[in-house]
C-alpha cells in the first residue's frame, strides 16, 4: 500500500473520522440484513413490504437532502455531527422494541433523515481536516472503508442472525454506533468558513453571512450550474449509477440463465466486492489522474460499458465462458465502480468552496439516490419485455456513448469556468 494513500491516516483527527466511519458503517450494514430478515422471516411480509422499506430509506436523501443541507453549512460542525450520531443510537435502540411494520417505517425514515444530514457533514469534515494535497488519498481511504464494511457486515450479519436473532443484532449495532460517537468526541472544533461577499470593487471579502433560507438553498445549485466540470461530473456519475441500478437487481437472473447455481452467483457478488476494494486502493495509490479527474471517469465509463455489453451477450447465450473467466470480468466491473467514485469525490471537494460543500454534496447525493430509486423498476420492466441480456447490452451501449462524448468534448468542458475558483476558501478563512 503506497505512502500517498496512507498519508491522511497520519493525521490524528482524520484517523478518528475513519474509525468512526468503520464502526458506524459496519453497524449500518448489519442493520440492513437484520431488517430484511425481520420483515420476511419473522413477520412473514412479502416483496411489497421490502420495496416500501427501500423506498422509505431513499426518500429523505432525494427530497430532503438539498433542503436540510443549508443547516449543514450553517451549524457548528462537530456538535452537529455528534448530535446526529447520538440520535441515531436512540433510534437503533428503538428497533429492538418496534411493534409493527408501520412503526418500523417511522424509525427507518427518521434514521434515513439523519443519514441525509450526516453525509454532507462528513464531506465538510474531510475538507476541514485534510490538506488539499491529501484529499485524493483521503477520499480513497473513505471509499475503501465503505467497501470493506459493505462486504464483511452483511456476510457476518447473515451468519449470526440464525443464532442470536435480529434484536441482538440491533443491540450490537447500537453499541458500535455508540463507540463511533465516543471516537468522534475526540475531533477538534472545526471553524465554519464564511461566505465571501462582494465589496463593490470586483473583489470579495470574508464576513459572516446568514441570508434568507431560500437564497442559501439556491447557492448550492447555482455553484454547480456555474462549473462545467462539476456539472458534467455529477451528470456522469448520476447517469452511470442509473445504468448500473438498471440491471443490478437482474444479476441473479442473469447468473441463473447462464447455468450458475447459488454458489456461482455468490462468487460473482464476492468478486465485485473484491474489485471495488482493489479499485479504491488503485485510485488512492496512483494519483496522476488528479490532473484530469473527469478524463479518468470517462475512461472507466468506456471500460464499464464494454464489460456490460459482453455480459449481455453472454446472457443471450451468444457465447459461453467458464466461471473463472466470468469472475475476472466481474472483478474488473467492481474495480471500475470504485475507480470512478474516487475522482468524482475529489472533483466534488476541489471544485467547491468550503462554505458550500454541504449544499453541493447534498444536491449531488440527491440526484444519485433519485436514479437508484427509479432504475430497478425500469430495469425489471425492460427485462420482462426483452429478457435480461438486452438490458445489459443497452446499458453498456449508453454508458460507452456517454463516456465517449465526455472525452470528445473534454477540452471544451475544461476550457472555461464561471464561478469563483477554489482559492476563495482562503478568503473565507
């Protein structure tokens, strides 16, 4: 593991943030497994209930995220984050005693709302704690910790639930999140940057400014609209996620269709997870892409599009591959996802003034969550009409064309910016 990737971990405050992420993230993914088991196996509910649960998890980020993000940029950062994590502990404990499905939805909605607030706050904390030259490595470390918890926690939770039950899983999660709270209390106080104000002579000055709520809300959207590179990056990642979630739920049907059993499908999921870990390590270790993060995102899109087309052709039985060869393809698939995410996170941080980071990251997250809510239903409908293979092929072709267009117009995209550059942060401080 390269020294550049590990550099942010030498910062005590950032180490605390990562440890808190791992503890709370592990608990969160244990939680998802336990909730599904509670609904299906213990309460005997069906697909409509699990779908309702997933929609309830997604709605706050889509609808409330950009609105609530104004307070993320206003309030004292450390106290705000500690309050969110503390409230989350209480809501998790509530899951132990939840009496029915409707009460469960209320708790899940409130927790998802807290997560909606925590995500942009964490982005602001990274920006405050990590020097600009180490941001790429910090984003890679964050992505790596997320991928590791996503892989390990559901497997461990699934293995433990038959022996200890869902209530004990919720208690373990509450304990892990409480430990995260204790770790995060050691973070330093982080001063909130002040928005730069025009002086009337073409310059800006730093001054406290809490304007009207609607004005502050619009500022995040206006900043994105004023940066071609940021606009294209958000569109690229959002459309890419839409295309991925178009077929994500169809992978199990694809695996069954080409003759793989449950173990073969499980292997596919494992190698995708392994690839995502490798991608985060690679993007953090080799950072020459920082000169043009958008170029790397587009190149990864080209490769991912081609892989989708190959997978779709396999689903149509046009050719067959042995399980080890399919495993290599899916390993590359997981790697592509992580490699694209790291430069996007870097762009989001470096193209956004610090006083706007909460609002801009919330708008971005809202768009991505909106497409992930819509895409599975559209993908399932298309699969009913055209079968699974064409869905993969269509998504691959669109992904390839989108990436190619980005590369063709990259020079024009990078040629002109209309918003104040990142050095406004120094004025704001």
